[in-house]
C-alpha cells in the first residue's frame, strides 16, 4: 500500500501562485507514475499533470500548459505541482495519485492510489 498526503492548497487571487505537495509513504520502492487530478464543483475529475517516477517525463492538460509545472524529489518521495498565473477556472479540489509502473497515463482508472485532496480556490 502507498499512502499519499497532499498539502499546499488555499485561497488566492487570480494571477497568484501556489505550490501543491504530495508526500508518499508506505511501499514506495519501485517505479511509480505520479499524477495530479482536479475536480471542480459539478464537474468530473480531470487529469491535470503527470510525471514518471524514474524517467522524469511529464504530461499536462492543455488548459494548464505553460502555467503549471510538475516535479518530483525522489529522495523525499514527494511530488510537487507549481501553479502560476492562476485563474478562477483552476478552482477545484486537487488530488494526488500514484500508479505502479513506468508508463505515464492520463486515465484516472489506471491510478492505484489516491490522496484525500486539497482545496484550491482562486478568486477573480
């Protein structure tokens, strides 16, 4: 089992920045793909960004490209999501997820472990 704990959410104004963190614990040995998803009120959960644990390749949803950056610190078993130039439409609960293996995917159903989520609210 892998436990994921997100932190760093909050209330900010449009144009501000936030950095989300996701700390992994438990059976973290081996290769894991890490992803960030979000769910806005009344909408389905969507993929935001992902990073392969070993190779460091990344993927982003089009709406955040150029504004969000996913990174990881393997020594700390932590993944980050740097969010710049935030917009009101970025308001959502953000979830960290982990998938065993090396193939990066945007598909929610392929992730094995999930955090509890952290709220990000961007006021316009």
